[in-house]
């Protein structure tokens, strides 16, 4: 179900908020990344590797990167609203 709420911004232009466009960025360690299937078998990375995984609201993985800024940029470039999860 898609819920949209219309509201006025500071310039009184009507805007639409679509909660299905919210994504979250989750810092993810190597072991969890392997469990999610985003690190292919046979790829060796340092144990302290931190990935930043971009998730849809339903929890599905949309993408990942090695930097929070890159994950944020990918979300914005795809018309999503990123939020952080700790």
C-alpha cells in the first residue's frame, strides 16, 4: 500500500511525500554482509571491513558501498530519502 501525503513547503508549492521512497543506511560488518549474500564466496576482505548497506523499507537490500557518503548519494540520485540506522 502506498501512502502519499501532500503538504506545502515554505514557498507554498505543493509537495508529495511518499513513504515507500524512504531507504535506510545500515553500517554492516563483514560477517553480516556475507550472511546477506552481498560478499561473494571466495572474496577475501579484512575482518574489520565495514560496508554501508542501503535497504528498502521492507528490509530488502538495494545496494552497498564502503562509505556512508556513497550510500547516501546513491539513494538521493535515485530519488529516495535516506535515513541512518545504528
